[in-house]
C-alpha cells in the first residue's frame, strides 16, 4: 500500500487526488493547500486528512507526493520532497527558469528519487497507441512531425501575465510531444529551432506582453523536421492532433469526440466537435498517468517521464521564446 | 444511503457490482451466487458480504436488488424481490416466456416497486445523444429506422440451445431500440412484423435449432418503418449502429473506436475497428444505467425502462420467431 | 467507326448522346424525338442529323440504337430495333409488364442482337470497385446485403401515376443491385421476398395510389439475405449506399461528395452532403456505361447487362408490389 | 471561335490540348513541339495542325497560345507571344530567375495581353470551394494556414538537377496557395519567411544539390501565419491538403479519393488512398482552368491568375531557398 500526499487542491489537484483514491494499492493520506477550505473539502470527499506540506513531508509513512500546486511553487516543492526522500510526481513545468529546473533535476538526482513530470499527453490512449505503433515500425523511422495544438479560448490575462508566455505555458506540451515522437526519447535532438507568432485574438494579450498564435519549426541532428502550430482560440473546441510521416507511411492522431452521432440535413453532414477542453480530452490520460506512477513505484519499473524531460522541454520553450523575440532561429550545440 | 444486493457474480454481475460500489450514496451490501467462490471473491473485492438470496431479501435494510443471474432465474427472482418490497433492476430478458414475463409484470405492479430492465443501449452515450436530439426535433418526426446489430462471433452452442433463439436472445435489444426510437415509448406501436433468417456461419448452430443471421421488417400503426439486420459474426468486431430518417434529415449513431489513430500507407487509409464487444462498447452505458437506477431511487423520479418494456420487447421477439418459423408476417391487433 | 442513333432527346437522351459524341470510334448519326425542336437542338449541338425512328432503323449504316425515350415506348422500340438487326442499349425498364418484357427478350434472342439495359449503377466507380473487390474475394462469399436508396424528393404526382409504382420505378435499380451483388449474376436467386411500405411524405402520393417509403427483405436459395430501404425524400440529398457482409469482413459503398471541404465551427464538424441527385452522382457511370457498350460492340466482348437482367429485376419489382399489396411474402419456385 | 496554339506536346501539353479541343467556342489550331513525332501525333488525334512556333505566332488568326513546353523556354515564349499580341496561358513557373520573370511581366504589360499562369490548384473543386466559402465569411478573416504538400515519389535526379530546387520546383504551388488564401490576393503580404529542410529519402538527391523534405514558416504584414510542409515521398500517394483557421472556425480541404468504398475486416477499417498523383488529383482542375482561360477571353472578364502571381510566387520560392541556405529567415521590406 503506497501512501500519497497531494499538494494543491485546485482543479488539477482534485483530478489527481480522486484518481489516486480510486486506485487499488494506494492510500491517499494527505491533501495540502494554503486554501484550507479547498483542502478540507477534497480530503473529506476522498477519506484523506488535511496536512501542511511540512507535516506531509515529515511523515515517514508517506511514500510519494503529487505536486499540483501553482507553477511558481513547483521547484521549491520538488527540492524539499526530494530532500525528504519522497517519490515525486509533479505537474509541468518543473520551473519557468531553466536554471532553476536544472537545480531541481540535480536535487532529484542527488536524492535518488523518481520525479515524473505531468506530460499527460503521453498517456492519452490515441497518442499512446500511435507511439506504440511507431515503435513497432509500422511506418518506419519517423521523419516529419506536424503538431496542431489549439485551445478553445485564452485564459484570463492575469493568468497569462505570470504564465511565462505562450511558448513556456502552452507549447511546452508540444515540445514534449516533439521529443517523445521525433527525438525518440534521446536518440535524436533539436539542433535548429525557429519560432514566430502574432497576437490575433485579443489586444489585451499583446498588452500583457504575450502572443496568442505561434508557429515553430525544428530540425534535429539527423535532419528530421517538426512543425508546431498553436493558437489560444479555436471556435470549434480543443484541437489536439499530430501526424508523423515515415518511410512507409503516415500515422495521424485525431481528436476524440464525445459521441458518434452523425446528422445529415439540408445544411450538410455533421459530426460532433472534439472534446471541449483538456479536462475532457485528457480525462483518461490523467487517470492512466497516475496509475502508471503508482504501478512503477510498486514494481520498481521505469517511469515514462522524468525531471529531465521537464528540463528539456523547458529549454525548447526558452529557445522558441528567444527565437520569436529576435526574429531569428536558435541553434543548439551538440 | 441505498443498500443494494446483487444476485449473480458472473461477468455482468461483476460489472454492476463494481459500478454500484463506486457510486456515492450506495452501499453494496450483499452478493449472492450459488457459486460461492465467485460470490466470495466479488464480495471481498468490493467490501460487501456474501448472502443467500433468502437472507438478502429478508434483510429490511436492503432497498434494492440487482438481478444478474442466469436468464432462467429472472422471473422467479423478480417475483420474490417484488414480494419482499425491494426495488428491482433486472438484466434482460424478464423471462423467455411472454406469459411468465407478464406474470412478473403483474407481481411488480401489485408490489408497487420499480423494475428497471437492463436495456443498456438506452444509456450508451451515442445512442442516448441521438435520442435526445430526436426529441429536440432536429430531424422532425422519425419515420424510418435502420438497425445494424452484429456480434463478433457466436457464443458456444450449448449457450445457444438454452438461449431462446436469436430473436429472443440477441435481437431483443434491437426490438427495444425500435420501441425506444420509433415507437416513441408507447406513442406508436408495431402492427406488422416480418422476419427471416439463415444459418450461414456454422452448421452446428442449425443443428442446435437456431440461426445466426436474421433480418426483420416492422411497420407501425402510423406507418413508420423499421429494418433490423443482425448477425452472430462480424470479422471486424462488434457492430452496433442505427440510423433514423425524418422529415428534416437523418441522425445516425455509429460505433465507438478505441483510438483515433489513422494510418495511411501503400495499402490504404486505415482507422481502428469498433470496440471489440459489448463489455467494451457498453462500458459507459452499464455504469450510466445503474447510476440512473440509483439516482431515480434517491429522487423518486421516473425510470428510463420498466418491466413493461421487457414484456413488450419479448412480444416482438416472439412474433419474429413465429414469423420466421412460418415464413409469414405477424400482425398485431390494436 | 460505329454509327449510333439515339431515340429520345430528353434529359437522359441528352446525356447519352453527348457521351457518345465524345467517344473515339463512334459517330452519333441520328437523334429521333417526336418533339422535333428537342431533336433538332440536340442533333445540331452534337453534329448529328434528325431522323424519324423509321428512317434510323432503315439505314443499314446504323450499327446500334440507344433507347432513351419514355418508358411506355421501350418495349416496342426494342422489338423493332431487334427486327432491324440493330445492337441495342435501352434505359430501364424493359417494360412495366413482365410479360411484355419477356416478349422483348425473346425478340432480342431471335434477332441475335445485344440488348444492354441501363442499370448505370453497375458502372458507378464506387459500386463497381466494390463489386471487383468482392470478386477478388476480399471478404469471402457475400452473405448479407443492405441497400439504402433515397431520392432527395418525389417526382410530380402525374409522373408517379404512370410510373408503375415505387417498386417498379425506383426500387428496380435496387433489385438489380441485389442480383448483381448477392445473387452473383445468376449463381444464386431470390426464393422469398417480403415488402411493405407507407406514404409518409405527401398524401397526394397516396391519392395517386402509390407509396413513398418502402422496405424489402429477400432471402436467396442459398440463404443469403438482403434488405432494401427506399424513400422518395431525403432532406440531405441523394443517398445511394450499400454494404455487403461476408465471412472475412464488410465492404460498404458510400455516397460521393462534391468536394472534400470540412468546416469546424461552434456548431460542429461539417462535410458536404452527397451529390445532389442521379445526374450528378451517376455522371461518371453514364459515361462509363455507354463507353462499355461501344467497346463491347467493337471487341465483341460480353456486355455487363442484358435484357435478361431487365426482365429479372422487373419480376422482383412485381413480386415486391404484390407482397406489399397482400401484406404477405412472395415465394419463387426454383 | 477562339483559335489556340499549344506549345509543347508532352504530358501537360497533351492535357491542355485535349481539354481545349473539347471546349465549345475553341478551335485548337496548332500544336508545336521540337519533337515532331509527338506534335504530329497529338495534332492528328485532336484535328489540329502541326506548326513551328514561328508559324503559329505569325498567324494572325491565332488568338491565344498555351505554353506547356519545358520550364527553360517559358520566359522566351512569353516574351515572343506577347510581342505577337497573343493572349497567353503559361504553365508555372514564369522563369526560374525572378529577374527574367519580371522582364516577362514587363513585356506582357507593354503588349497589353493577358498572361494567365498555370496555378491549377486554384481551380481544384475542393480548394476553390474552400476559397469561395472563405470569401463568404464562413469562418471570418483567415488567420492561420497550414499546407501539406507531398508527392508520392521524387522525379529522376536528372530532372531535379535542372529544377531550381524543391522550393522553386515543388513549393511554388504552395507559395501560390499561401498568396491566394492568406495574403488574400494582394491585400496582405509576406514580411518574414523561414525555411529549413533535409534530404531524407535518397542520398542521390543531396548529391544533386537538393533536398526532399522542407518546412516553411511565413508571417504576413498583418500577423497572419502560414506553415508549409512538403515532401518528395509519401508511401500512401499524393497528399494535397490545407486548412485555414479563422475567428469563427476552421475550413480544411482534404484529398480526393478514387472511390468511396470502405472495407472493415480483422485488420481495421480502410478507405481508399488519395488520388495517385497530380494528373489524377488535378484532372478536373486542369480542365476548369483552361475553360476559365477561354471564357475570360470570350467575355473580357478578369483572369484568376496573372503573370504577377507567377513573379510573386517565384520571389517567395527564392526567399525560401535563400533562407534554407543561410539558416536564417528572410524579411521583406514593404
């Protein structure tokens, strides 16, 4: 029985906590949140206790912590949890600063603990099936990756101001997809990256110093090519697709739809829009990723993501932000 | 808190029991099964107790029973549960004999209890969305219904021998779909039914006195038309679709696919087959139907299916079997 | 160079004439139509001459005639063209009376001429590809055929009054599809047919003694099963599909769409409706069928349809009309 | 009656010549080709005469010329045809040198003749329908364009050596799509372009100084964004798609398929690959573009493309080649 503490009782904390509570072999022991009301309510609903972070980390019965608190606290909590010898699952990003993220990675390494990062797309049934089929060689070596990543609408401008910008806040998931699919988990790597973008949906976003639409090109050491297109607005919902071209063909991962109803009338043939947003689209992925975290804790197996993946995606996000600001590509030395 | 006993610890009993155990406001109190090992194992996994049917029905704390035992026991258990004043959820069919099914209905009526029948398709997200949109008038009055119902493969011949035949065992779900969609829950009704069929997949099925492929035509009092095509074999998996034509257009309900991966290679463009079989396709439906059962128990609201629906579908199945045997249509007097 | 006369300068006559005029190795010599204005205009546009039917049949240079005149004239023209030793292409039906159609077949046989019947669906690229793949054994022996056949709207009631009714006028194409796909061009045959229908779209159709919605079930000697559903009204356009189930899988033939544009907006994901009606959907088929007719004339090869196919489809249409009227199935003796 | 001479009797010359010969109001008068056998054969088949370019240009009866000769001859022929006062349709590109292309444009302007360039995608039924719907405001102002452009296989290396490279030879069509869709025919324009690429399919292509896979990003003056991905190899055929994101939604143009057959078997659900290559995919487009050319000649209306479009696409191709060589973006002054 693994004892787990969840830090953060907000939207994503609630998802992780309730998924953890329903897993066999897991006891959700503590919920921590400065908002004591949220912590109490979540803990009560799931049969856990409220505790401060200090208390949770000090309790030797706690095997693992799940960090689902605001971005600015991630780095500090990783370092403290590592120091306390806890196994760690942390929502992306490790830290908005690559330097601090690397410090976290060092702390994790020193402590010899796991630190899985919440790149939940790697657990999405469709994306994951595509990845497996790629590894089975269905289309040969992947050569070109096209990623489409569109949110239904932008978050509040106050959020954007502290988000680190579109490349660090939103495209970090796409950079992880690039690494997962095309850089083949370390067997290849980006050597050239060019990004540009615009503010097209709301002038308030530009006033906050951000953009809402971005396109990125990446070339890897071995010449593989990746394009990412991202937008903070899609009138039709949450659009999360990618396609991979290889020697023998193409594998494309499409959106999930809520139902398979088709309507045909005078206006045309219509099917459902994609799942509305990330909570719907990645519902299964969120469950599967904490299940994986617990199972690997139990079995001692390898985790699908590590703090290193968090750092690497962060570096690509930084490079994209820099490329956009300068209007020039960024190159990476080997 | 509703206290529930589940009768039957086989495949479908396990599904209902585990769905019930995960619902808030429900205590899964007893599991009953003559196979005491199965009952014990299921009860243990879900924190329930093993009890005989007598014990469960005698316990005044039990509010409701879920009947998931073999078909031949349904009628008897409904009558006994009704006599004990328990609310009832029973898997289809009520009974393979219409006369006995009507006796059950009478017993339920006398007892004043609910008796929801497990026509889980009414809870399938796609079918249910179609039904709602139909009621919203999206295509006007439904006039024509085409139902496709194919199993990936036939059950063992020993099962088929006691199944009541393809019309009673397999098409009963399709007859319920007909009633739900086209007979509009009682506002219209079948007046003419013609069925035929063949044994095409395995001579052993014919030797057992059954067929494996069947087609049925139904006309309603108001002239609406329904076609059902069913097969015990589909090489590509479980095929569960229907389409409804109305004045303003068509609503079609397609199969669910496990993933949204598309492969394009020299051979063509390929997507996933439908979900493999009923446990996969109707996973959500099974959960939603017991959720509905409990919610209506709690709220006192109307149940989406009743013992009457079970009887009515059984009558259509009987008519189809008769039509097939005689090679002639069956007509129903108003 | 094959010399051809076209009888009938209406909608379908124009299509055949202009397709013929564009084929290498063909001279469109005559156009005949009692409406001399139409004949003159069509002949002028395509570099042909106007002639009476007598003149055309009397001209020894004429190799073949294409009969695209009103249904009531087909039988007479076939007999006269056969007597004149001309090769014949005739629009469906041979004749609304099976007896007269059989007399035509006898006349054709006696004359030793070809008499291809205009079942253009056999030349539709999609339907034809499906048929070829079936013959290649892609899904094994075909066992079940489901045909959907819906017109966007009913023709004028005056037309319906002389049409022979929905089974003879509209479903005759579907009966030919049944024979082509499931009866395997003579290697199997219908032994049991049950039809019903309703007037659902316009009371004027009922007053004209016809129905607008029909469903038919057919069983063949070897136990194969066919369902046809037809409607004179589909708000979304012309719906022409069929699917064939075999041992190894399913082959389905869908509608053609004018374009491959997809729109995604707040309302859903939308693609084009099917091609509007038969002139659009079967544009390629009409061209391919006269091309085939000419090519087989030139090469002496076998024609894809014959007067026998016209007679056989007519018999099924008669049987369906009878079954509907009596409310009983029709059986065919071997 | 418009008299037309076709220069070039190769693959594309044959297509244009035979489309022209079938149009009402056109007389295909001359075919010119240094390969006199090809010219004679094509002229004979279509009822035209063989003539030298000098003879054709000297004949005052000739209204228009269609230039379908090798790329290196385009510029010279445009200048000579313009000097002779002929209306011009010329295959892309105008010239591989922007300077010479601009000289052609000047010659055309001085002569006051039309010079339509063969960007046939603007006449593809799907692409053209998308463009019309865009202009109708279906999704609001277009903001993001994603273009996928993949050939089934690379042309011979000897061809590639003289082709001007992938950006000028292959992506020039995509640059025209960018201008047509996103630059809105002159109301906006590229200000920043970044290209990269690799040789992934065949080392011989690298040895010939070219690449086979390329990705391009473009930003316009108003901030609109375009991504193009192109490959000389797609195992599944010719892949020609684009999608446009606007305020109100997305319009996507997909591939055309030869048939609408769907197969479902144990391996999955399969539909046809896209049309095999450009001759198949753009068959309708080629016919529609010369029809448009002739119609505008007859009516005096505006042509959908001009020599200016040819020059502008060439400039983008040059910029992409330069960006790729330098590894840096190219910016355009207003």
